[in-house]
């Protein structure tokens, strides 16, 4: 278990050191505009939407360790290519390789399920998520520091070599330290899988949760996609400053997901907590539209992380409560697919408005969508009985 925690901690450091703080400036340095930048960021989620279910099935057939090794090898190749990528097609190739083979989170979670009993599973999954959040807090600040503070000439070679080196270390950790789990051959029912998905999505008790999850993450993913570009316009920031802020974001997310959510769910229950979370995201994005100082920026980041940090796990919890046990895995996979769709559609959408109109245009669109969403779902979420 400790080897797995070390693996995911290092893996997220490598991933976030490139994607969060460096990739947007790297792609702009090679001549891309805001829309193309967000396309390059979202291509990973686009590919993952199609390949994730198959990678999961392969891990059932061949074991978790081989799939985690293949994921680390692909990440190593991807980041090595990015370190030397002096053209846009090379950067694209790097993102495609990572998207086709990455399965660290899903297969890592399955590994935990293999080695733990039901009583201890939640505890170890919590440790796994904590390792992820800690890696996310450290990765961007290291990557940003290596890339420098000049948005026009980022040192993408240094950050790429750093990420590839971390992946290389991870290959050794997986190969020598991670124990194999017993292969559990899963027998899939012959029932039409598309029909199963349709039946779940159209269930009255949970259908609105899928749509709500997509809409909120569409807005928030759009914000993530243009945030580095927005920061460069408003504060003239480069990779180093973005990395420092993302470290702050990672720490806040870890706090809200482990502390704040427990308080709100205990006091207000899940549905009201989801509604409050949407309001917090709205406040955070509104503050970004009027931000000219670091104080306002800090307040905006606090509310945004507060909202999304509570919203996503709360919706997952509501879905698992309202679906039968034999459909829980499928339902949560559908929700994960909704997250992937929101990312690869929301980020280019925001990039297009950023490029066509102004740097605040995506934020105004996001506020409108959040306002409409609150109007549509307020009664449903405020009602204690479905």
C-alpha cells in the first residue's frame, strides 16, 4: 500500500508540474492562440473518455500492476517528448500518448479494492486521495519554478525533463516495490451495455444529478482551461507565479475535501451542500471578473476551491445513495464520463470566447450558466424528499 501511495504522489507531481503551470505557455510560445491552447489541454480528457473503460477491463484481465507500469512508461515517453517539443505537432503527440495509456487513478483505486476489506476501504481510499492532493500542491510550484517567470519564453525543457525523471523513478517503484494482486476475473453480463447506461441515466432519482454534475464542471473546467492565460493578461504572470498559486489551490482543495465537506454535510445534508457549493463557485467567479489585486484574487480562489471541493464528492455520494449496489460502479463511471465530456468541451469553449471577445468573456458566460443552473435546480436540491 505504501508503494502505491508513493507512486500516485510522484505521478501527480510529474503530471501537474507540466499541465497546470507550463503547457499553456509552452503552446503559446510555439505560436498557438488561446483557443488552440485550451484544445491542447483538453485533448487528454477527450481520449480518456473513450479509452478509460477498456483500460479498466484490461486491468481486470491482466492485473493492476502491468497496467500501472504501462501507464508510467507512457507518461515517461510523453513528458520526454514534451521536453524536446519545438513544434505544435510534437506537443500534440505527447498529449495523445498520455491520454491513450493513462490509468493511474482508476486502476490505482481498483488496486486498493483488491487488497482491502470493506471496513478499511474508505480509510485507504482517503489516504490515496490525500496523496493525490499533496502531489497536486507540490507539482505546479516545482514545474513553474523550473519553467521560469517569463510567459513569453518558458523553459519547457527543464520542466519536461523533471517530469520524465519522476516517471522513470515511478517505473522502478512499481516494478520492484508494488506487490501483485490476485487476478479477479470479472464476468460481464450479456445484457446490452448501452441499454444499461440508458436505464441508469434516465432514472428519475439520479438523472438530474448527472446533468447538474456536467453543467457545473463545464463551467469550472472552462475556468481551469483559461486561468493561466487570464492570469498573464491581468497580472502578467508566467509559469512560476501560476505554479505558486496552484500550490495554494491544491492545499485548499485538500482542506475542503477533508474538513469543510464533513461539517457542511453533517449540518445541511448532501443536497443542500451541493446547492451551497454552486453558490460559492458563483461568488468566486464573480470576484475574478472584478479582480485587480491579490487580495481579491485570493478571495476568489478560496470560494472557487471551496465550492468545487465540496460539490464533486457530494454529487458522487448522492448518486451512490440513490442507485442499487449492483449499478453503483456503472453509475459512477457514467459520472466520470460526464466529467471528461465537461472538460474537453468546456475548455475549448472558454478558449474560443477568450480569444474572440475578451479575457473576462468566459467568466461572464460561466456566471450566466451558473445562475441558470441555480434557478433550474434550486427547488430540487432544497427539497429534502425526492
